[in-house]
C-alpha cells in the first residue's frame, strides 16, 4: 500500500511539471535587415489592455494569406502538433488540458492564432478571452518555441481540422 502511494505521488508530481516550467519568454526572435537573428521585445513593458487588438493579438504576425489551402503544409503541421500540442489539445471540440481545436480558425484570425502559438505569455497577460480560458483550464499554455514556419504549418493543420480544402 505504501509503494502504491509513492507511485501515485510520483505520477502526480511528474504530471504537474511535465508540460511547462516557470520560465517565461518575453521576447520573440526576429530577423534584422541584414538577416541576422536578434531578440526583440514581444510586448512593451506594460500593454494597455484598452489598446490591445483582439483580432491580431501581440506579435510579429500580420496579414497571413489563407486564401489557398496547402495539404503538404497541413501534414507538416500535424506532425509538429503530434509532438508539441496533442498532449494538451485534441483536434475535436473536447477539452483535454487545454481547449479542443475544432472551430478555432472560425473564432480567431490567422494572425491571432500564429501570434498566440508562437509566444503565448504576452497575450495571456492581456487578452480577456485567454484569461477566461486560463480560469477554465488552470494551466498556462507553455511556449513551445515554434518559429514562423512551424506556426504557419500548425495553423494550416488547424484549418484542415475546420474543413479547409
């Protein structure tokens, strides 16, 4: 009985710490005009929630062209999601740790999705809808270190889930 309690406690501790950490990313890698990578602040020190754009979010992604569906990009996005996302999200409406993905591309703009999945912390801090979601899920989405290409591929996979063809 004692060993069963020890195993249960160890499993609980592992689950508690496995999806994230206390490290927050406060910057987004960007390319300078000469092509070298630099660190740019993700957000100003204090973002005024009154000026926050809930259609775009916070981050470098804007004007994402989703006029044509790309099946190869969606397949690559599915592979990324299987490694980095599906331990917390299902491709259905069902909540796992985080919300299900079905319908997300109908509720949010491509820019918002890419900005959120590539650097979630600044948006969680100011987006009222994300703060409500945090109250339901009780776990902040960890930054998975997605670059622009990865984020775009995951977005295309989300579009496929929502019926893009």
